[in-house]
């Protein structure tokens, strides 16, 4: 595997929540910097050395609701 994609969303309680696309890797962090560290740790725990991705992509999304 060369690349792994994470979908990142802002949590309603603050911080960020990330989940990998097509893999069962999920983590969270209070800041984007902390989230990157948490993603790295989660990926290292989930994959063995032979399957470790070379690159990690973070697609950060933000949902907003407003009244007209």
C-alpha cells in the first residue's frame, strides 16, 4: 500500500475526528497537529511494516448549518 486517505471532521464538542477510507482506523485529537500524531500512531499500530503506507492524506471537512 502506498497511500492512505483519512476523512477529518470537526467534532461538535471541539477537536477533530479522523477515519481512514477503506480501513478500520479511527482516531481523534484536540488540534490538527495532535491529530496528525494520533493518526501516525494509529497507522503504526494497525499495519505491519510490509503494508505500511508511504503517504497519508487528510481531507478536512467542515459542516455548517445556517438559517435563511
